[in-house]
C-alpha cells in the first residue's frame, strides 16, 4: 500500500474514532459533540473576509453549506495530522504504532485547539473566554489522546 493511501486511511480512521468518542460522550453523559457547522461558518467567513479570528462567531447567522465545509475541514485536518504522524514514524527511530506513541502524539497535538483553534473561534487561548475553561481544555485533551491512539492503531492497521 502506498504511503499516501496509508496516511489517508489512518487519518480518516482516527477521525471516525474521534467522532464516535464524541457521540458516545453526548449520549452517555450529555456533553455535546463539536458543532462542525460552526467550524464551517468560521472557515467560510474567514476565507471571505480574510479575518480568521472571530469573536462574534456564535452570533453570526448560519451560512449555506457551513456543515459540509466544517466536516470537510475536520477530516482534512485529520489527514494532515496523519502526514505529521507518518513523518515521525518513518523518519525517527523512536516513534511507532504503539498505544503509548498514540498517547504522546495526541497529547502533543492538543496545542492546536488550545492555542490556535479556540482563539480563532473567539474562545480565547486555553478556552479562557468560555464558562469552564478547565472542562473545555480537559475534553480537548481527552479527545486528542483518543485521536492519537486511533491514529497509531490506524497506521498499524493500514501501514506498509
């Protein structure tokens, strides 16, 4: 199997596992899953205006195709993480497909939502503009660890 197909499959696999994790949390304990429509709105407004930090995103009207844009971005970013995972796995002697490698990767990857994505969505660095920043950051960390372990498993499953 080509490395490109492996990256694609591992990224999509990890994203599906992450989505199932969020669905499970929502059904079992009432924690809402990520609203990918709002993410799509952020992307569409950002591309249209060149402004990618949006403090009024929650108050912005729904935009046609925002859900499709958000879900597409979600899976594209996951495949992008797959590229990073592949580089680490194939270019370093100490990184592989163990669950521990996945935990490390997931824990490291959470810097993206904490310091980039949440601020761009108007939630502040480390979600400080939300009612419960510790909860938001903890949920992001848990989700990214699940995602990282799924990525490691995906590379083990689909790898060359």
